[in-house]
């Protein structure tokens, strides 16, 4: 059934945003701030996308768990600026700590890196000089690489894998396994053999070369829905916007007057502007439904976007282990190498004492384990590294199969801009050309960029 055969258009909207993840919500907030009335359509019954709070009735007496662990860096300026715009006090939702790494292994001595109070980039160079767990030659190799990268302004003539970059700078195997590989997985969620060195360097540049505060770690004090989704929705509604849940978009249509019709599972809408703020595979499906005058849109127009939206994905496992309430990690976050577990975060800051969240990024043998076996294996690894841990009381495993796009070599050549060749149609999402990996900051940057494109278009 086409739009002409269906019921009359029920509602007219100025701007429709499809998707209520962090990118879609940040786009809506920016547009609302500039006086635009937005309507956000979300197919799920909740907002937040891949960064939200989830309640598990059988675990922790209905306490809210994040569907994935996220921390922020001081370099996430767009996200911090957006929080201010929502009248969110940073200290109410975030704990800021200088960057300190404690990485443990059941086979090797711990790696400990503590940043000094010197200005950037001297603070990171001094940290590598005084680093514990690596030999003097190993540390010298790191310092030499960092200095050469800084001289080159962290830019490569041609992208390569993170592993190839490390080989070019003659990084020893232990340094790669104990430092660079955990950092790469934490930032890009992609194995070093295929991860884009240029995107990795973009993060290192912003974190280490400009301001000492940029390298700070920021830990959330609340679940992710409370931190951002709820305040953003309140802001949007207060500015005459709206959000509709359980409303899946089925079809898009554009006419000769450059207006759009949007058919959902519940209603039909008409608008002048659409922002598709969904994961790329869903954006691709939505674009494939787009018609003009009841005919499929010229494939020459859609083909470049279909290619741009064809991403590979990486999963993230979060293993929640509940210990007795007085259990604490040596620091808010610790890392591991020579283990399945990669990072662990102490959730006592979120008023969940004794709860430890273990993050496992990318592919590995953990994917073939049952949740029970994985929880037991991770606990055993933690005991080898942190022998004073007590027995586990209970566990919960969350597997986000499409947690992030795979940030592979030459990914920048694939990533689309926010504006499209179709008048009034925009894309938003961390996969767009933000020069960042799939992070909260990347999602916020993209949503804001899409909003600015719309504002500029309406101004000119």
C-alpha cells in the first residue's frame, strides 16, 4: 500500500528524527535550543540506544545496570558541553580522576602508569619514564614513538593497522600485549590487527597533546539513562518537542516539493526535514524504502549511501559479578592482559557496592562460552590477579552483538557526511565522519553536526 492509498496524513511535523539514541537525542536538543520543534520516533519502548540503563528483575533486586560500560575522557568536550546545556552539573553525574593505569596479569608483574601534574604533553612523557612493570628499554621505545608521533601531529600519510604502526616503531611484544592492545580495544573496540591506526592516533592526540585535563578519566555516578536520556527528553519536551516510543518507521517518501512522508507502525507523518539517527544497518534499510512519486528513488543517488552504511560490527560483553558489599577494586578501573577479561570497573560509585563490571571487547574464545562458564572464567582470572577477592554471590552477562562498528583500516574513506544529496535528509550516528571511533563523544559530535547542518540550511 503506497502513501496515496493509505489514510490521510495524520500529523504534520517540522523535523522528524528517527532514533532516540545519544546521537538522535543530541541532535534534537540542539535543534530545540535553536527554536525548532522536533519529533523523535523510537521503535523501542525506551531511549538511549546502546547506552542506557536496563533492569534485570532476577538480579540485584531490580537495580538498574548499564547495557554496556562507558567512561569518558576529559577530551570529550562536545559531550561535556551538551551536559552543561541541559543544566547538568558535571560533579553531580561524573567523578573526574587523573589518568592512572593499573594493568594486571596472572603471568607478569603489573603495569602501573601514573600521570604527573606537568602540563601536556610532558605529563604523559614523564608517566612513561616512571612507568612500573616495563624495562628501561621498553619504556624508551614508548617515549621515542610518542615523541615522533607528536612531531608528526599524530597524522599518517596513509592509514595502516594499529599493529603495523607499532611494528614500525619497534614496540616490543610485551609492550604491545600489556599496554597498546588493551588501549586499542578500550578506545576502538577493534583488534589491533585490523584497527585503524589513524583513528587511534586521533584519540591519543586529543587525550595527551593539548591539555592535561583532556587525559582525565570521567566515571559516571548514575546509570546512563539517568545521566543523559532523561534530561535530554525533558529538555526536548520543554521546548515543544516530542518523543514517540514503539513507533517503527516502515517507509519514507519524498515529493517534488521536497517534503517527506513518514509511514510508521502507528501513524503517517509529513515533514520538511528528516534525520536518520539509527545504527548504519538500520539506516540502510530505511533508505531502501525511500520512494519519490511512488517509484524507488534513483539508485545512482542511493548506491553511495548503501556502500557507506555497509559496516562490519564488533561485540562487547559486560560481565557483572556481584561480590559482598565491602569488596573494592584497587582503583576505580583496572585493566588486565594475558586474560579474557580486559577491563574492570568498580560500580560502588553508582551506589552498587560490591558490583564489578568486566568488559570484554572484540572477538575471542569468550564468544563460544555459556554465560555461566564465562562468569566463572572471568572470576578465576580476577582471583589470579587480585587474590584477595571473595567468592561471587551472583552474576549477569550482557552481550551487545553490534555494540560498535568495526573501526578498521581506511574506515575514514567509508564514513558518510551528515548531509546527503537528498534535500532535507540527514544522517546522524557515531559511524558518520566524526574522525572518532564508536564512542559517546562520536555519537554526540555527529548529532550536533547534523543539527548545525539543518540550522545553516534554514538560515541561508
